[in-house]
């Protein structure tokens, strides 16, 4: 099975405090720690496990700048066979539709049976996989937490409300967005990264993909970010101050009043 | 002025809360809007869902087809792409169905797409201004959406409070316009989530741990605190994904809905999917090392500390 996994380089929210720039145009990106979108790790792991079972190859692809190469190498260290970087100044400022059109152009250059994306990335939009499938006219299923291969078909589970699982049958080729928890992504050590450090990663631009200038990028985006802002919230939490001892004493008092402690 | 449509989610013949929320959202886009509800399904449950929708919307479009009996995103998308006129604004709840169906619908309708909207500032010309969150709620943004060729918008459940207004709408049967509903994805069945050995939905006090617990071995720290408090341990989703606790202890939209008196959120950032599982206005205590964690916006009491130090100290003080 030829599998393509779409991966995105995102600021690691567990490692970073996200602060908004003074003028609201962006977040402070200078000191951010970046990593692979959490969901994409599960997608890569799933692709590797499928390949190991039925044969074929796993390719990882990202739309990004040259720095995004590092996440391709990381996924290759996990076991992906190949990486492709889609980079061009013309891609900058693309909205979800733009990203999906760029990925579609690359997919049509290859011969894939299965495309995996993460369920969502840092923008929380959960859009790229579904758009891509619609553009390709391939069937789609989102939030997939189980995949069984059955010839030219897959039996898949979708995670729905309440943690229930919606079972479906879907024909290949198809696009699936992967939900966390489907597997346990393998650990990547420094040694693994070193092994793939010198592997050539091809980079394709708008010209290579036959993408008309102006059909992607900021000019084509129908959704634009106007600004970042700090919302006026309700009262917010009463913050307990002082030493840890003092906070604990105050908390115990509150818990007793609210029925949290007998 | 673009026509506004709302996709109505329903179960067992009853429309979900989102039906009223989308009606409110439509008014925020355009105060004079006369939104149309679209209800898809099959048979008698569809008819009662249409009746429910007609109490909220002046126009209701009914799509009755055996292929729509279960809301399979692939099939519903095909039907909507056929019946929604070009240039319309379509509102859909941002739930597991909306995430499945809506992005592709925007492509099929050649409309703009904006997901998980939490606020709407209204149209000016064809430009719609909306509010979204990024980075797990750590940043808010205004986005502008060019609706000139229509737009598909998914709205975060609970973000638009129903205003109590009602309608006595009429139902139009559009079933004949849906066309061929064959799809390459077939719904088989729903497998219910396993029930575990504890029932966190019955607990009065929950000590709930998130990714801040950092390691499987540290789970015992929370268990000791829970024991000292006479509470039950629950958790956020990453703890279940990592297999440190069983799924039946997960709080959230894809886990359990809980109604405790007191909820201790330990190292939990406060994503909307997590908070979606907290009902009945519990007294929320949040302990987090990041003073800017979104959980502090919804908690009653906040403490900036390392939970790995704070929880054992609290346990000791209580006398565990
Ligand atoms: C400088 C800058 C400017 C931007 N300007 C705009 C703008 O004007 N308007 C706008 O709407 N957005 C803008 N964006 C956001 C950006 O285009 C998003 O990457 C895009 O909307 C898709 O990301 P998402 O988080 O919505 O993906 P989701 O749909 O939430 O992600 C789901 C999955 O899709 C795949 N995927 C997502 N992105 C990529 C990628 N880049 N490469 C490969 N696979 C991917 C991954 O598998 C991911 O798990 C901007 C971003 C940057 C950095
Ligand atoms: C369709 C869908 C359904 C989902 N359903 C659910 C659901 O049902 N339930 C759910 O929980 N999530 C759900 N999620 C995931 C959700 O989006 C978040 O990713 C998740 O809730 C984050 O969990 P968290 O707060 O534990 O982790 P994080 O967001 O990583 O937050 C960890 C927090 O711990 C703090 N911290 C770290 N170390 C320490 C320390 N030593 N001391 C104190 N604080 C510390 C950090 O500052 C941070 O605020 C769902 C996602 C999707 C897409």
C-alpha cells in the first residue's frame, strides 16, 4: 500500500507560553519550540504499522518553509520511507483550502492508495483532510481511531461523542484523518534522527506542481486573520497567592465550604 | 444578501441544543436574516425533528431518504451540495459530525470555510468578521471571511446562547431534490464506549489530572490525594491516549459528562473538548504552572504551582 501522511510543523503548546505581539498581528514566534503536530505523529505511526503489515511505502509531506524539513526527518526517523517538502514563497499565507490544493497537486503526481492527515492542528480547524478528499473526489472519514485492511476496502472506526465508535466501511483510495489514541507512536531518539540526517529531501514549488500563481497563498485566501487579541473574560478564577503553605490552607478552607472536604 | 442555512442535528426525533444556537448565530451574522433549517433523516424521527426545528426557524427543509437514516457525513454532504444554492452561508455545529462533513462541503459549494467559530461580529458587505481560538485556546483571533461566493461555517457548541425566541415555521419537503446518494463510505454500526470499574459520573468530588502529571508513575500522587479527600480520580484525554488511566475516567466531549460538586483540575489546560464534559456548574479548582493557562478563565479558584509538589503537600495537610 502506498501511503502519504500529511504533517504540519506547529508551536508545541505544552512547551510554550503563547504571547501575543504588542500590535496584535501575530504571536511571539521568536523563541517558540516547534514540533510535529501531535495528531500527525499518530498518523505516521499508523501508516508505518500498515506498511509493516501489508507492504508498500510511507511518504511524509509538509507544506512549509525550509525549517519544516526537520519534522520530515523526524517522521523518517520513526520509519517513514520518504519525505517531500512543498515550499514556495507563493504558498505563504494560504488558508486551509490553499494548503489542501497544494497537497492535492503533489498527490496527483504520485500514485497513492491512502492519505492520512491528523484530525486537527494548532489552528484547531480540522479542515485540510476533508477539503483534500473533496478536491480529489475520494471518500473521507475523520477522527479515525481504528483501521482494518480488507482488500480494496478498509473497515474503520470513527470516534464520536461520548467516546463511542462509529464503524464504517470505506473504499480505497481514500483520505482519513487520524484521532489521537489510535496507537502508541514510537519514540524517536537522537540516534534515529542522525541516521536520516543526510537523506536527500526533495522540495517542490508551485512550478513543479503546476500550481498557478495567485491560486494559493495570501491573495487567494478567503479567510484571513485580522488580528490576535486577548478577550475580555468573565471574572476568571480567584487566584490564591502566597507561599505554598498559605495556598494550601486557604484551599482547604474553601474546599470545606464547598463540600470538597468533610 | 446571502441566504443562511442551518444544519439541524437531532437524535431520536429531538433536535439538539445546537439547533437553537445556530438560529442565534444567524441573527449575529445578519439581524434581518430569515435562516432556513435543513433537517436530514428518515421516517418518523425525521418528522418529529422537523417539528422541533419549526419551533425555531420560519422555514424548514426536510430531506427524507433511507440513506440519510444515520448521519453519514459523506452522504449528507452529497445531499447538501445538491440542494443548497450557490452563494449561501451554511451553519453547522462543530462536533464530530460537522468536522467530518463540513470542510468537504465548502469545496463542493466552492464556498469559504471557517471552523470552530466562537463569536460573530456581523457582515459588512460580503465580509464576515468572526472570532476563533488557536493554540488550544491560548490565543484568540478575529478572522475575516469573504462570503462573496458563500461560506460554510462550523460553530463551537455552547458558544451562542439561545435567546428563547420561537417560530412556527413551515416544513418544505425537498427530498426529491437530493439526487443520487450513493457513497463510497458505508455506515455499519455504533460501538458503545466500554464502561469501566468506576463511574466518575456519580462522584461528588473529582481529582482530575491532565498532561501536567508528566509521567505514568505520578498518577499515584493523584490517587493518594483523591483517597485523602474521599474523591475519585478522573483525567483529560492525553492521559487515556497514553494508557495511564482507562477510558472510562476521561472527562470531555469524547469521554464522560460529569456533574461533581467540586472539580480539581490538576495540570489541565482547559480545552473546550475537556470542559464540554463538565456540567452542573461545579466549584472548579485549577492548579497549573502556567499563569496564562485558559483553565483559569473558567475556574473558581486558581493556584499557580507545580502539581507534582502541590498535590503531595495538600495530601499531607489533609492527613492522607
Ligand atoms: C505566516 C502564516 C500566515 C497564515 N495566513 C493565513 C491566512 O491568511 N488565512 C488562513 O486561513 N490561514 C492562514 N494561516 C494558517 C495556515 O494556512 C494553516 O496552516 C492552514 O489553515 C491549515 O492548518 P490548520 O491548522 O487549519 O490544519 P488542520 O486542518 O486543523 O490540520 C489537519 C491536518 O491537515 C494536515 N495539514 C495541515 N496543514 C498542513 C501543512 N501545512 N502541510 C501538510 N499537512 C498539513 C495535517 O495532517 C494536519 O494534522 C497562516 C499561517 C502562517 C504560518
Ligand atoms: C474531536 C476531539 C475530541 C476530544 N475530546 C476530548 C475529551 O473528551 N477530553 C479531553 O480532555 N480532551 C479531548 N480532546 C483533546 C483536547 O483538544 C486537548 O488536547 C486536551 O484536552 C488537552 O489535555 P490537557 O489539558 O491534559 O493537556 P495540555 O493541553 O497539554 O495541558 C497540560 C497543562 O498542564 C500544565 N502543566 C504541565 N506541567 C505541569 C506541572 N508540573 N504542574 C502544573 N501544571 C503543569 C501546562 O501548563 C498545561 O496547561 C479532544 C480533541 C478532539 C479533536
